[in-house]
């Protein structure tokens, strides 16, 4: 039993095969039988490592953000630092590494705010959101070869305005900030 006691909603998996393998994800094709009609249908599922993001807050009540070019939209995107959970690492370790690699900021500890499925219709992964309070600049900025980043310090009390005004448009980053607003103490 998953989220619903209604087992009539679950599709029977008849077959699953990997279709394509890429660097960041793979595509698998699942053939499933409808519980209502009994007909089989193919569904594309994107298999991806889990993702992390860090809501890093400085002692001056500023949020550490990164501005970076996103190839999907061919525009700059203002986001929380984060990335993929590296193979063999915990989400916590990957989150701490992403924070310092992308921004040069470190924090005494990271606290899990929660996790979500970023797009369960087609992705199979989880997205973990961490809080890093008392973040300070270490000078150790070391972005990946495929990242060109600008660190932005935004006033914590202006984040809702950034979202309303379209400065922050990435859906999962808005959701991550929503977790912060719900669960941060």
C-alpha cells in the first residue's frame, strides 16, 4: 500500500526495459496494465540520481543563491545551490559539497527540511532540501567544469518578492523555499 488504500488505482508492471542511457539520466520504458480497462500502455520513466538543494542563511539573514545559465530555457536562472547526489554518497554529504563547490560557503551543520518527488509523472527520484544556518564564505569555490556561476546574497525577507517578481522561476527551487517556510525554526 502506497499513499492510498485504493489498490484499484495501481497499474500492474508487465515489462520494463532501458531505452537510452545519458549522463544525467536514463530512459526506461515500462509496459503496464490499466487496472480499469485491462489494456496495456507504454510509459517513459526518467531514471535519475536523487537531487539536493541547500537553503543557506548567513548571520546577516541573507540567502546564498546562484545565478547560472540553464540550457533548457537558454536563460539565466536564480536558484539555491545544489545538484545531483553523487554515487555512493548520502544526500547530506552531497548537499554540503554542492554548497561549498558552487558558492564557497560552508555551514557548521545542515538540517534536512524534507524531501519531495520533483516530477513523479516521469521522474523516479527524490529531491532533498537542507537548511544551512550561519553560513560563512570560505573562499573554496570550486564549480564543476560545466558550471559558470555567480553567487548572489539575497535578503531573506525578500524571497517572496523574488518569486512574485519572477526573479526566481525554477519550480523545484520555489518548492524548496516553501519547505523552508513550513519547517524552518
